[in-house]
C-alpha cells in the first residue's frame, strides 16, 4: 500500500516533531516531506497524525513496543 519511503516517513513522523525537524532528520526538503505526508494521508484516508497513528497501528506499519 505505502512505498518504502512513505513507511519511513510514517515511522519518523509518529516519533514526534515538527515538519522542519522531521525533514532535517530525513535529509529531505520540507516540501518533499509535506508531499509524502499528503500522499500517505490520501492512501490511508486520514486527516491528521492521530488518525495516522491509529491506522498505522492497525496495519502494523509501525513496530509496537513489546511491553504494550
């Protein structure tokens, strides 16, 4: 469903941080990060990070902490 890069974006975005911080961490432009996020939101039919986290958990896009 998501590309390898989009999966990476989801994981890093859900770790927290604002767009500039995440873009810098990924070594990509802020505009590129925003484009990835727009594509991810459309594909997963979500509108915000909270919804993204719920769907990512449901689809096992992000690794869960074994203690949860």
